[in-house]
């Protein structure tokens, strides 16, 4: 078993690389809606790290909120997880933007190294601290990411996520429990091997559905997939 220290600004935790699917939580972050744009738009994307334990229940971490409950939050999107593995890519693309100096740039609730879209599957179940969670969908990017980073056009973060499937992912909570930064996140039950996060994202968001209509029809009936993405799959399959 290989061990190394992952040091981030204000965060120093031991990462035991037991496998690619058992890691430590580098940061746990929560936030509340605040003014985001001059037109009065609110957002909770500027989440901040919490060092102590937080209760995680079916609607997310205690104290965490969303500004737009129509498109964010709810049981199928209780936790947003974005891989810290992708930060070097974004630092290079966005000229070492100041937001990329620590976890939280993408509005994530948890940050880890070693869990990425090409390896994780819809339906993967993880023991996260005391809680049990199940991966439900990738994150579909929106304009708020471009606004947060102050980019557009060729530098668009939203467009690059669609192109590369560096999307991050969401979980539903099957068992509530306390979670804190430094806790182990360990795979306890894998989801169906065919449905990695990046494949499902490319099918339903990246336009690949046109080449694989049968796969999209199967996704519409995948019980572990978030309800809105099952609905999306059904519509694309028609």
C-alpha cells in the first residue's frame, strides 16, 4: 500500500492509495445562495471548506443550500463531487486562475484524488464517512461556470466540459451519517460496468446518443440513473 501526503492550502491529509476507488476526502464544502450577477441572480456555487463533521442526509449536507432548486439539489443530486485530479488541466487552460488554487472552484461539496469519470459507474455505492451514497449522474454544466471563471468563447469552461467529459458527478444518500474532511471514501458495491460516468455523459449531453440509440434506450430503464437523466434518455431515444 502506497501512502503520500496531499497538501493543499489549509488542508493536509494522508492519502492511502489502496486502490483507485478508496480515497480520502481532501475537502468538504458547503454554501448558501448569495448575489452572483448584477441582474440579481443568486447562486451557492462559492462553497467554502468545513473542517468539522457534518450530518449528511437525503437532501445533502447540513447547512448546504442551493439557489435554484428546479435544476439543483434534491435526492438525486444531494452531493456534488468534482475530482481534484482535473485541476491541473484547468490551471493550464485557464492560466492558473485564482479559483483553482484550492478545491471548490466548481461548486463541489467534496473533493478527492483518484476517482474520475472514466472509472466510476452510475450506481457505484460508496461508504463516505458514516454515510452510504450512490452515484446517480454526471453534472451537466451551465453558464454559471463560465461566469464564475470570467471566460467565454474559446475559453468556455462549459463547452470544454462537454467536449472532454470532465463533468464531475452527483450522489443520492442511501444511509445518513456524519462526514468530514479526511474521511475515507470507499467503494462497497460497483454499479453496472457498462455505464461509466463519462460514457453516460457523452451519450446524454455530448451528442453521442445519435450513434448509439440502443444504449440510450437502455439508459432510460436504468434504475440507478437519476430520474431527470432517465427522462432525458427516453426523450432522446424517441
